């Protein structure tokens, strides 16, 4: 077996030097050299194909988003990729194989894995699955809003949308609104395992429908409409009554000055009496 691996390495090296895709990267060749990988693939491929055939895009954009992600996950499972490897994958680790038609290349460190349409028995196009999911990750990175993702999935033309950064995580957790996190958080291996288990068991990942938005009574321009208030009827005699009240108040205050002067005189008299009593008490001592 070691001799076979060295021969495959030499063949791959020669093909790389000539600018061709290394034939030893094909899944079937790698599995002939790795019994455990071959066992995982043989057990997983039939169930993966059945799960891929069950996946539906549905009418809601959230369902379409999750279907794209789940197809990408199932492709990696069909290639015998472990959940820990899926967690560590970046967008730059996958690319389309230019010289082998409908296939993609998955890079795992120094190794490369080729996923072909024949591996899935023609049920799914690996290149189409990769292109669909990479477009989602690109819009999530460029415009991290659910409205932008919804527009992409509904077929709207997104200007200036290029490739996502090579170091961007391939999979990221989504909340109940199908919004990705603002940081570069990755989908954990346990979460990958839970999703794959549900898919292989015949379940499709779905989100609970969000409550419908309440229609606003505001006009089209968005300005709020003020409530109409009843206009009170003014009393024409209100001014006359007010002037009369002020005059009565002024008349009642005419005696205030005299009262204050009387209080001041009494205070001065009391102070003089107090000073006189204190002087007499001091002189007697």
C-alpha cells in the first residue's frame, strides 16, 4: 500500500508540472488507498443521494438559503469529509475543477479531494452547488443583511458582487431570521453533525415562519398622520371678564402698602423697647 501511495504521489507531481489536474486526487483513487475513507463514503453516499433528492427550495427565501447550505454539507459528507474538517473549512478551500467538467476540488491542508458528478450518480451538480453557496457567502460578507440575501435568492441582480475572501469560513451559524453573525464565527462540528443527522434521517432544515408585519396607517411618504382634534368654540366675553378680574385684584391690593407700613412701625417700636430694657439691665449691674 505504501508503494501505491508513492506511485500516486509521483503521478500527481508530474501532472501538476504539466499543468493538469492530478488524477490521484479523485475520491475513488484516494479511497483505494484509505480503507476508512472508503468505508465512510460507501455508507454515506446512498443516504446522501436520497437526502439531496428530498431537498426542496420551497417558496420562502429562508428555505432556499438553508437548502443551498444543506446541499453543500451533503456533498462534503459524500466525499468522506469529517465534521471537524467541515468546521475548519474556508471559502478558499473549494474551487471548481477546470479540466474535469462538472466537479469541484476540496483542499484539506496539503491534500486535495475531488468531488465529481459521477460520485453522486448524476443526481446533483457539484459545481452548481458550490457556485450557489459561494454566492450566498459573498453577499453575506459584503452586505450582512437579510434583505440583501433575500434579494439574491429571489433573483435580483447584485452589482459589484465578487468572490468572498479566501479566509472567510465556509459555513457560519444562522439565527432564526437566517442572519449570519457579524464576526467570523464558524459552524461548529457538533452543529454540522446535528444538521447532517437530520438530513440523512429524512428531515429538511426549516425555520419557523416569522409573524407578519402589521400594516401601518402612515401614508406612502412615511410621515405620520396627526390625529384630528376638535376646535374649541371661543367665548367672546372672555377678554372682558379677564380685564374686570384684574381690576378687582388691583383694587383689593391698594391697602397692602398701608398694612406693610403699619407692621414695619410696630417692629421698630418693639426693637426700641427691647434695646431700652437691655440698657437698663446692664446699668443696674
